[in-house]
């Protein structure tokens, strides 16, 4: 089907699908209005739904995440590993350093900067994996680090790897548009260009807009805290909205320049600054303790990864798993369309094995290193130093990072240098998350066009910032954060179907260096890209 014929060539919606462009705008506007008009009522609805998911569907989220990790590991060792995401012999578009930088920056950069100290300190005070009376002890600290790394580690990236792989495979190898709907082709065929496909892509837009808007709101609060620490700038909603506006303009300019320029350059800057701040923490922090902790944490996490991934809290009265693990798994699923689409966009030309290994290992190793260096620095202060980090976390999450840097006791110059770099990192990760999300949304409403119209990039770049600012002003960010997790439930069905479609198509894929031999006595549908970039034919061999 010539799917680009479905998009007008002139007028306001030229280069986009009108249903997707209008539908996505109306969906976002309706949700914002519902949340802002009566935040308390909206929050009660979202919280009730989240409570049901945590109490009755926790097993479902746990099962999905573990299944995707197992599937991604199987793909690495399977006979499909040498299949290239593109034409045979096609080279990767980006260097490995640029690729890894963009993977990490778009996926978890701003989130891990916010939670790398706060989350371990929360678990340090209480978690289900320590005996009674062990809170805030060495044993509690080790369990806390294990849990934090688990929430940012292989399970989440296994999900991103499978979704990103499905999108890259169907787009670059099969000639389908780079959109969520394409992963459903082996199941629904040309029906993906109708209501089924529109629903899948609209859910993806929804998760992307509100997931990013929530992160931008939290990021603006922490950035405001950093500027308050450095320059004495007042912590206020007004200043946070100004920060969102400025960052949105910069992010929009970045996305207009394209992946090869703005997004790639900023992602590489993120990685360089990340290396610098991690080295400063190691050099000016408890060096030997941190280096030892990295090996201990890595081994401890790997030893318990499967157990943690399959654990469902047997205590029906406990809310811990719903507050933490189920929240994280819903958050990863809600972000899957955004991160999966972006990972696919930057991975053309790589083999399936290289793709899955890179997406699984590189961000997980860096996340483990980051959480260890930041989190164990805080643990060292609490266990063997003057303390004060726990009090800071309980008082104001946004100040936890800067309070930890201060309590390291390296003098005013080094303290201000480290706090300054962290604040700049907040800005750059803020921008790369926003511009990557804008590109993904515009690609979805343009039916997979990797270079969507500039006017829509401008509109959605500013719209994401506006959504974050409005909800921050109305006090609806907490409700929105909860709603994003609830929205992951329907999208999880799309995720499962996408994985099934990928496996179904791979079974019928001629492997590199072999001739395709169709199975006897059954239909073998094989997608083949036509000479035209816009046509997809279905050849049926019987």
C-alpha cells in the first residue's frame, strides 16, 4: 500500500496524516484540561486506577518485563543475530560513541540524575529485603543499591531493545513506515493503516508527551534547586516555568537541526560531562570505597537479577512494590514508544546481535556505575561520615544531589564546580530528552517520515514545554505521573503484539548467506520492500 498517498501534499496538514495530527492534539488537550480543571478529582481517578494495577495486576507487569528481557537475551544467541537492520552490507549511520551517548541521553539521563541518590536513600531506610531492625545499616545499604540498579538496569532496557528492534526491523529491512503500527503488520496486514494503526500510534504519542512533560517538570524543579544553590535564585513555580520555556526553545532549535547535528552533538556533550562528573565524585569522594562498591554492586545485582525480576510481593497489605517496582515498570512501558522509536531511528545498519547487545549492556553498565558513584557516596556519608543526606532526601528530593556534594566536604571551589557541572547536565539532558521526544512525535504523525515538516517540529517542541508548564502551575504533575503509569496498561497490549509480530516475521526471514525455502503446505507471508520507498508488497508463497 502506498501509505504516503494517505497524506495531503498541500495545506496545513501537508506531510502528515490528518487523523494523527488532529487526533493527537485533541487527545493531549483533553487530558490536560481534565487534569487542570480539577486536579484533586483527576488525581483520585488516576490513583484509584494505579491502586488497582498495583494490587491486582502487579504480576502482569512483572511477567511482561521479565519476558522481554528473556526474549532480548535469546535474540543475541539466536540464528537471527546476523540479520542486518537495513540492506545487506549497509553500514551504521553513527559511531559507537555517538550511538551509546544518544541511547543513554534520550533514555534515562535526566531521570537517573534526579533519582541516583534519592532512591537508594529511600530504600536504605526501608525495603522488604532486609530483616527487622536492619534499616540504615551496611546490610540495608547493599540491598538499597541492588534495588536501585535493578530498577534502572537490564529489565527496562530489555523492553526498549525489543521494541526498538521491532521498529528498526520493519522500517529499515521491510520498507514499512517508522511507526508503532508497522510492528503489527504480520498480525493485521494492511489494516494497520486504518483505526488499529491509528490507535497504536495515538497511544504512543500520549505516552511520549506526558512521560516527557512529567520529566521536564521534575527536571525544572531540580534545575531551580541547583540555581538556588549556586546563585541564590529563588525556588518558585514562576522560575521553573521560565526554565521550561527557555529549555523548550533550545530543544526546538535542536530538533530543527536534525539528528546528525543538534541531537548528536548535545548527546555527546552529555556523555563527556557525565564522564567528568563521575571522575570528580571518584577523585574527591571515598575513592577506594566507590571502586570496591562498583564490583560488589555489579555482582550482587547480577546474582539477584532473575530473582528480583520474578518477585511478586506475597504480602497483600504491603504497598512497597506498587510504589516502586510496578511504578518503574509502568514508567518504562509508557516510555517504550518514545525510546524505542528513537533507538530505532539511530540504529540503521547494525545487526540484530550488535543492536541488542548495545542497547542492553552499554546503558546498564553506565547506569550501574552512575548509581554506584552517586548512591554509594551518599551511603558512605550516612554510614561512616557526618550524615545528613537522609534528612535532605526526606525534606526536599530536588536538593538531595546538591546536599550530598556539599557534605563531601571538599571546600567551596570544588563543591561549586561539581554543583555547576550537575546543573549544566540537568540542562543538557533536559534538552536531549525534549528534542528526541519532539522528533518521535512528529515522526509518528507523519507516518514514519524521518524528516517531518519543520512547522510540526516547532509546534510539538513548544507544546511539550507548554504541557509541562501548565501542569506544573496547576499542581497536576503528581496526577500526571500516576496517569502515565495507568496509560502503560493499554499500551502493554501493543507491546506484546509487537513482540509477537517480530518473532513471526523473523521465523520467515531468509538468513544471511542462505536461500529462502518456504515451509511446505502452509502460507508463508514475506514482506518485501518494492523499488519505491512508499510501496510495500506482500508475496505469498504456498
